[in-house]
C-alpha cells in the first residue's frame, strides 16, 4: 500500500486571507502532478498522519467511480483545511460555538474569536452573515487539532509543514470496475461508496478515533495510532471480493442512509447556511447524507430537535434512515419495509404510516387523512415543538402488529 509525505505531492501557495477571517487563513495547496498516478486513483480508503500519528480517515470515490479520479483532489483540500490554514476556513454555528466553549487561550480559537465583535461571547445563533459562518469547511475537531499543533501549522512554518504530514491510500480490489456491471452514471459511485467503502470506513473511524473526524467528539480521540497499524487494518477491512452491483439491493444499500451521529450533525448540519458542493460532499463522506442535509435544511429548528431526539432515544430494533426524497423513515432492523415516514411541511412535519387512521387518532394525532392507493395510507401533520417523540415510537409499535 503506497504512502507519501505531502511535500512530494503538493506545494503551498500564500494568498490574501478573506476579509473577516484571521490573517493565517491564507493558504491554498496545489498538486505537483497534473497527471494523476494510477496508484492514487479509483475508489479506496485513505488516512492522514502528522509526525506518524493518525489524525483523519476518509473514503474516496468519484461521482461515477471514474478510474482516473485521484485522491489528491481530497488531500489538497484536507492539508490546508484540517490545519486551519485554508482561505476557505468557515464553520457551522453549532461547531464554532462548541469550539469557543471547549477551547480558550490558544492561537486558533482566540484568532477566530477576535473576528467577532463580542469575541467568543458572540451569540452565533443570532448573528448575521459572517465570512466564518458560511458553511462547514472546518469543524471544532479540526480546530482543536490545529491548536494542539500550532507550532507546526502557524505562519512561518510552511516550508516544513508538508514534510511532517503523511498520506496513505488503500485502493479497493483490482477487479473493481467489473463489479459495477449494470450500474449507470452516479449509481456507480454511490454503490462503490456505500457497498464497498462506507462499512470499512465507519468501522475504522470507530476503532481508531481520529481527532479530525466529525464522528469523534472533542476529547474522545485516540492519540499515537501509527501508519503501520492503520495500513494493516485498512487492507484487512476492505472486502477482498467486492459486492457486485445489484439493482434490487441498491435502495437498501445506497438510498437508505442511517441518521448521522450527533457530533456530525453539529459539525455540518447548519440549516442557516446552504452547503456548497465541496462542503456537502465532505459532510456526506463523514456520514451526514445528502438526503439528511436537505431534510434538515428544509426543516425548522424544532423539527431538527425532534429528529435529534428520535435518533438519540430509539430503542431496541427500531432503525431510522434518510432517503434522498428527502424524508426520514423508521423500520424494524433486518427488514426493508418502512413503517413510518416523516417529511417536512413548512415548519410542521408530515407523517405517513401503514396503520388505520383510528390508531393515529387514538395516539393523539389530529386531522388524519387516508389515501387508500398508498401503502403508507394514513397521513397527518404534527407540530414538532409540541409533539412528544415517544408518540412516533408508539406508532411504530402499532405498525409492528400488522
């Protein structure tokens, strides 16, 4: 498995820091090789290390699983983004609030706080548009990492900085292109991402707990995980025989995505600022699916809090997943049939379910309508600010009896 020091792959270019951002948010990384090396192309997993210690694990695949799509596209963004030196440095409000509440006295959090009129005491949730609040190119986790190693990343160290970062790439099995027979356009990239890469990436992130992954809350990371250990685990975790594309299984494997962990939603789920393409892709890579991003953007604050509570309190074998429609669905683990479907409705939430309308009325829901031609035949609106989430779980249990 090839690994490289970043200085053999890219250079750093100084630019003017955008107005409203710290002066040190002034770097762009450029690839040295315009013709991507074949060993860095195609679907695979990657990891980044500082002085031999792991700080990030990610997955790489092109939108259509292009064979010539290089992981360098990710690395040139990460090397400046995860060190907080990127001119694109910006945060979700909740993530920057988390940073201000957990970090103080370091050059990174102090430099960011100085960009606001009331410093770290600024009410970010109520604050008007600001250059540092224009999408989650950065997270509190990455800022905490940069602060710990500011002696490496601070201005003046650019010449040595890249030589201390190691990049590791583990491609999938060599016959991968033949395993995508029958897949069309974006189906190719989606299948490779969700059927081949996502399970391995999720397992490795949970095992090694890299400090910059959004799924790892600040302070819960593992330190000192080395290149050899991660390289061996990546090679072992990826399937030796890749699941072949199967259209009948596509919906279950690809379009049904589990709800993202709370720390990932905090990092990327800011409905006040629409995500640009790069941020949306990074959030999707870290587990906040495009469907969940869109659902949360369309939902109210109360609706998002309601969904968070459903995710955090689901018991036993109840599974929550998002689709690209976008909607949220609840089902029993090990089954494919949704029992409850929730979508947004101008500040309210709309629920569709299989049980008879009288069951919904008995559970306290109102204004119930029926569409007999729809398998999810019973429909109603509800206010997420006043409806107890347990009522949705009661509805799932009522469906279980069908």
